[in-house]
């Protein structure tokens, strides 16, 4: 039985390929209407987890439910009620916008009046009105992304699974795509999204971090920042940041030193040492300031802790 509050639930979920545990004892729950972000670097186990939730892979051990249905024994019940958008958008490039919508509508059993209503909704939501006859291959990446999302929600699924849906899409299109996800969430749809973009993670209601198949953090963005960030994050603006990065790392005195564009982020409990060390190395320092940690800071710290 599914825990009452959860639309998606994983309990000690494992997937082993030969001697390699791609997913190792992963447990979490996703509430109705929530945008739940599943984060991790490439190869961390994100796609394997989502494929088990979609009933495309059988777990080695543990269990998972979607809308109360078991992902191994009640596959047909789940598939009628969910939508899925993959990394490659799953569209037919030789068909136009309207033909793609009609093809996926037929696959989902959407016909007649309901099809007309759903197509009108999708075209308006995705901003594709007037582009019905445009070939999919001629659409810009952001438009193809919206069309793929529209095809995934034609049948009004209760749960939407998105596997790195914004990979390779420009920042403006990514922002517009997330606005669409908020619209769906407000309508009561549950959204499970895998991503490796930390800025997108900030827009999720709750998050799970996975690293080498293990869950390393679970909660809201703010909860994760509070519980997982050890030490103060200090932002350093200086000349030759690459050289400064090497100088600070070589001391071994700091929990983490990372390059953020032309700035450095240093995790430490003793920030007063930073400027003195850099000036001794004849590196000009413009500013050293304590800042609130970003999710990227937390993720890097969690990954490093996991590797030690």
C-alpha cells in the first residue's frame, strides 16, 4: 500500500547490473502537486531510478509505487495515468506540430471532442498557436521542448516524469519551460524531474540528491542548505582566479575551494586567513565576503564528502 500522502514512493529501491549498484537503497516520497527535483551528476543513477518508477526496469530489490500502484505488478494501471518526457523529447521530426499532437493523442486514446479541447489547451500553453503546420525538425530547441511537454500531457496525466528535459536548451527557454511546470503544478499535477542544473533545482518544491547510486540529501532547497552545508561560504573576487584556486587548495586548510566564473567560493570556518594567503602569493584581492550557500555549493560539498 502507498503511504497516503505520497503520489510517488520509493522504499529501499535498488538496481544492480552485474556487480555494479546503479541505485543503492534509495527511499523517498513525492506529494501530490509537488515539483520534485532528482539531482545528480551524469552516471549518478537518476535515469535508472526514473526508469524503475516508469516500470521500464525491474528493481533488483526494494519497491516503488506510483499513485498507489506497484511499479512491478500493476504496470498497465500506472501507464494510463502518467506522462513521460525524455531527454531527446521523443518527437517525430518529419511530422508537423499538429501531426505529432494527433499521433500521441491516438497513442493515449484521446479522440473526438476531447482531442480538440486538449490540442487547443496544449497549443495555447506552449505558445504554438499559428505553428500547427511547422515541421518539428524546423522548430528551435525551446519550441521542440514545449511541444514534447504538450504531447506528454495530452491525456491529462496525474503524474509527469521529465528526464533532464532542459538539456541543451538555452537559458531563456529553460526559464519559460519552468513557468509551464509551475502552471501544471498549480493544476494539481505531480512533476518528477531529473536535472543537473543547480539553478533549476532552486525552483523545485523539494529535492533529492543522488551520488554514486546513494541518496545523500532530501528536503526543500532551504532545508538541504541548512543541513548539508558545513562551514561558511566565502566569495572571493581577485586577480588570476585560476592561480588563486591552486594556492588555496594547496594549503589544505579549507573544506572546499571552487571556481564560479571569475569568482572563488571557499567553504571554511576561518575566512580571515583567505586574504592573507592570497596577498602572500602576490595575488591582488578586491573583496572577500561571506555569502549564503547556493545549491551548487551544497552539492559540491556533498559530493566531496561522499568521495572521502
